[in-house]
């Protein structure tokens, strides 16, 4: 059974940094792209960053230059380093993997950017 568990969320001041982790079990993630998404209160879930099986990174425009996604295949984890946080980065952050057209999501971790 594929499971994803996010961690590392919390409260951070504007301009601060936070690092999220996504631990994946039940599958060897070497062959799959992994993505991070977020959902602000009352908003749709949106793509934030992704990394392909080859390590190619992709970011939504609003986080380019501030966020960095990385994968550790040996530990089956994907991380999201978030710097220069802004209030609009607030939301629940989810990681996702797609395996043979099926999407697997974690339960999310709350990130709040506030002074």
C-alpha cells in the first residue's frame, strides 16, 4: 500500500524559512515524479513544485527562486526547502505521486506565515 506522510509544517514569520519532508512507503520512488501542492483556506489546491525521476525540477512562478525541491531516493523522501516566506504561502501542503495513472496523496501539513 502506497503511503505518503508530510512533516515539517508550522508557524513561520514572513521572510523566514521552513523545510517540509514527504516520506513515501509502499513503493520505490526512484521511477516516479513527485510533486508538492498547497491549498489555502477557501482556495483550490495548486501545484507548487515537482521533481521528475531524473531530478528535473519544476516550480510555479510564485515560488521560483525561493523554494527548492529535492529527492533522496535512498531514503524514499522528497523535501521542499522554503525560504523568504510570504503570507500568501500559507496553506496546507501536500505531496503526491502518480503511479500508473493513480494519484496518491498524503494528508498534508499546515504551514502558516504570519508575524
